[in-house]
């Protein structure tokens, strides 16, 4: 990665809704600032270690930005802020208290497999988007 700030997004690699979100991030990242990795990967375990978080205990999106970690709705809004198109407009919701935002986030999270389904394994990136993925061995 270059010297420019990169934003690392950790996501549930078997969740269809989460994979659609990652595809959206990749599509709306013309400045090539995002890197992604599934929570089920060894790199996610390593990246979460300094924060005292175990990947298997994390059930939300996580954003690592400037040596800080953000989770749940705060991570989602901070990601949207860096995307192209109308997505940055969602950042206005950061003014809503986190306990309210996270309640909605958690409700969607509890139902994501039921509504959008689940994969048997993490998605395998195509050659065109492979550079966006951190090593996932």
C-alpha cells in the first residue's frame, strides 16, 4: 500500500448482505483507499489483536482507520463518508446517538442471514478486485 491512508474494512465473509456491502465499497472507491478482509481470515485475527478483540466474537463490520477501530453503525457511517456518489450523505446520521444507531444496526444484523442468506464459505475475489483484499489465508 502507498503512503496514503488506507481504510481496512473487516466483514462477515459468509454473509450475503455483507458481501454486497463490500462490493458496493469496491465500486465506490475510485481513490483506492479501502482494503477489505473477511473476519474469518487469519489477517483479521492479526489486525484485531492490538485492540483486544477476537474475530470470532465480532459480529459486526469493523473499520480500522488511523490506528483506531470503529464498529457497528459508526464503522458503517465512516465507511460511507469515504465512498463516492451519494453515500457520504449518510454520514449526517452520525449525529444520532450511537445507542439508537446501533439498535437499528443490531436489528438488521440479527436478521441478515434470514433476509439475505448465508454462504458456505467466504467469497473468492475476482482477479479484477483481488488487490482490494488483504491476504486471506
